[in-house]
């Protein structure tokens, strides 16, 4: 039985706002004459912030009906800001969860997040995500529960609150256990407890200890059940069965230590509800360990504590545990009588899980004793209870999913107009990029060169800085395609684009002119510096690991370089670079040739 108190969600955020106390009444001897008594002033209506503070305190005190009324009063106020409405919805989601209204809890929580996600209030976001995690998890919707658990953890860590991170880890642990991922659930539970031990928060310490102990108890019970099935089927050898039994015993011993410490922490806090929960878990562990005398003693103590403080559900669970102790000791008739008596007096409609547990135990005990007619009666009731619970849960799940989809659709509709406008802008930008980009290498194409080169040349003239252009051609590229295939040829061109980017700056421009031919524009660069950059390019191409693309592959390039002369046209400048390129190829390839600088054209 994992503990989950309302104050657990406050994360240290309780506002310190109190409503003004009523004025003390006057003594009778001091009362003025009735004719002179002023008319009573109307009571001041609490402010929105005061209502929110009261709503938080109602959560901490378990007064959920009051909390619902206070939160709804905030939402009904005409002057409530969007932030105050979001705060009210976040607290209302928790109150609705505690009252078992999962549908309303999810509805309010998602509406709260709609606003909070656009703020930097990560702590409050984490709180709401924790509430939604519980709402979805309690109804078996583990996929959305896990999504909100991860969001709770992310926002908690972003907020820097160790306490918020503890609760997010605890919620994540519960979700993974519900999904059947026991090991992951235990790992998260251990992380939560380790974090709780670093926080000066007794409640976090208790919850971390108790919940991890409960998880270990469930693991041990599952291990015992698997071992029993294996023994019945003789599916494992004695060594494997012994190992499983040892693992179960180890889990129980760890659970015992943790829950005993949880009892001590709750007792020191004088937190009767927590102590009753922890002692109930302790009884279950002691029964599994065969410590029947102490189990009976602890069940009695827990029952007296629950009865004294009105914890009816816990009291009824303790009654069932006392019957389980009798059963574990071999007193089947006594256990049967105790459980039959409990069926007559317990408010089982409010606790379907306990009702199912009692019917299951009675079925098993009657069957064990050969009382098959009675066993059949109980198994029929058991199946009806399970079917009803499954049907009820499915109905809640479907309605929650419908509401979730409705809220998400409304949010999408609100965002659609903004997205449509942004999409049109992006589409226009994409079309422009596509028109000016080579689709294979993602380098600018000839069209981009025609658009940008005149501006680069104009800036060079204005600043009187040199500008150079290099024409580059892959040597014997046809041979690459012929010997290694066009797919390899495309990979070579992509690799070449990367090498060109490596020798250019943001102010430069690397272009794929066409086929295996490229062009580099070196802005604000002297001819000497451009020659050095081209030599580095030749070296990097020569030394590149081309064999990674195809065995035996080697590539080189030829480069023709030209510096823009004063008054020279674009066509003349590029023609000189192109002529230098052909000279480099005619001279044996894999080299740089610089075209002569003209004084005038």
C-alpha cells in the first residue's frame, strides 16, 4: 500500500496568507444602547490570492470538497488573471483526483498546463504533471501517465527543487510498476529515497521509505508466485528454484527494514494516517516472512489506530489481515469465518479491491478444503466483481481519453492560424532555398552565385579589398562513376562539399557549378592567402580517406585561381579562373594554377 498524502503535492509552496480573524465580541456590560448601535459592516469578500491560499491549505488538510468550492470560486471571479486561473485549475485537478473524479481531474490539469507551459513556472508545471500522472495511472492509462511522469521529472529538475524531483521520481516509479516494469520501478524508487534522505522533509522521507518497501514486498510476492508455478510445472531445476526463493527472501528482508523505519518516522511525526499505512504494510511483510505473532500484534495496533482516527478503509484492511494471519497459521476455518463476517459488515462498495481480495481468499480456502460448492459461489462473485471493475475502468478510460483529445483539439485549433501563417513563410523560404541550393551537396548553386557574386564584387570595390575566385574540378571523375558506380560518385561529391566548407569562412562562398565542378569565392582575401587556402584544399582532398567509400578509390582536384582586377567584369574574371583550371589539368592535374592579374580590361 503506497502512501500518497495531499500535502505531498505542495512541494513547499504553501502561501502564508491567512483570512482575518473575526472581531472579539463585546462583554454584555460594555454593550451600547440598542438605539445607538451602528449597523454591522458587511463581511469582506476574500481576495483571489486568499482563496488560492485557502485552497492550498484545504489540499494539505485533506478537505477536498472545500478545496473544490474555493478553486471554483476563483474561476468564477471576473478579475482573475490567466495565471490565477491556471493556479486554481492545477489545485482543482488535485482535489478532483482525491475525490475520485478522474475525468474532471484530467480536464482541469490539462487546462492548467495550457497556460503554465508558456511560463517559466517549472515548479508548478511539475506539480500538475504529477497530478495527471496519478490520474492516468490510477485508471490504467499508462502511456499518458508515463508521458506526464517524464515531464514532471524534467520540469522538476529544471526548477532546481529537490523536493519536486523527489515527487516526480516517486510518481515515475509507480507508473513503471503499474506497467509491469518492476526493476525500473525499483530503480526509480531507490533514487527517490536517496534524494529524500538529502532533504529536510519528514513527509518525503516517510513516503520514500514506505513506497520502496511496498514495491519490494510486491516483488517478493511475485517471485514467490513464479517459484510456486515453476515447482508445480517442474519447469526449473532445484538450483534455479532455490535462487528464486533466496531473491524473494532478500526482497522481503529489505522491505522489512524500510517499512520499520517508515513506521518510526511516522510515529515521530505523530502522523497517525501515515503510521497506520506503514503498520499495515509491515503486517503484510511479516505474514510473508512467517512472523505470525508479530503480524497479529502489528495488525491489532494498526487497527486500533485506524479506528481511533476514523480511517475506515484502513481498519477494514486490518481486519482482512488478521484473517490472513489465521490462514497463514493453518486455521482455515477461523480465517473463513472472519472473512465471511467481514463481508457482512464492511463497506465493500467503497473498496472494490478489498472485496475482490476477500472473495479470492474465500474461494481458495474453500477449494483447498474440498468445499467446492462454496468455492464455486465465491468464484462466481469474484468474476462478477472483476468484470464490473474492468467495465467501470474502461468507461472512465474512454471518457478521459475523449476529454483529453477534445482539449488537445481545441488547443490545436487555437494554434492553427498562427501555424498556417508561419507555414506560409517557411514554405516561401524553403522554395527560395531550394531554388538556390544544389539538392545533392546542399551547397549554393549557380543561381545563388549569380545573385550573390555581384554584391561581393561591389563590396570589394567599395572597401578596396581583394576578392579571389577558384574554379575546381574533380580529376578523372568519369572513371569514378564507371568503376565504382554513380552512387559512389554522389558520395564523393558530398565528401568534396564537406572539404570545401572546411576551407571557407562565413564571408566566403562555396558553390557547386555543375557535375564535378565547384567554385570558391574568397571575399576580402589577398591572392597569396587564397593560394594558401587552395593548397590546403588540394592537400585535404589528396589525403582524404576515400577508400572508406569504395576499396581502391583515390581522388584529386585541379584548381584555377584568379584575383578580381580593377574594372574587370564577372565574365572576364571567371574566364581567367576557368582558363587557369584548364592549364592545371593540362599540366598533370592535382595542382593549383593562378591566372595572371590584369591591370585593366
